[in-house]
C-alpha cells in the first residue's frame, strides 16, 4: 500500500512540474522572441552607425593627409627660393 502512495505522489509531482514548465514556456517563448527581434533591430542600427562613423573618420584622416601634403608643398617652395 505504501508503494502505491509513493508512486501516486511521484506522478502528481511530475504532473505539477510539467504544468509549470508548460506555463513558463507559453509565457516566456513569445517574450523571448520579442526581445530577440528588438536586439536584432538594435544590432542593425548599431552596424549602420558604426559604418557611418568609420566613413567619417576615413574622410577626416584623408583631410589631414591632404593638409600635410599642402604643408610639404609650402616647405618645398621655401627651400627652393
């Protein structure tokens, strides 16, 4: 008789565990999908911003290189004079 009670309690416990798991899955799965979608969109926005920043820094670097070349031309003219 005691063996039946233990088996029944074990089955009831497993039923509760399965019910809780199912409720958590039903609630969390849509929430996790929404969070993943939002993170993906934020990643895309940040990638675009990063690419724009890199382009701007390259332009700044090129302008400094151009200014240096102009300075070198001025130095060359002074030396030849």
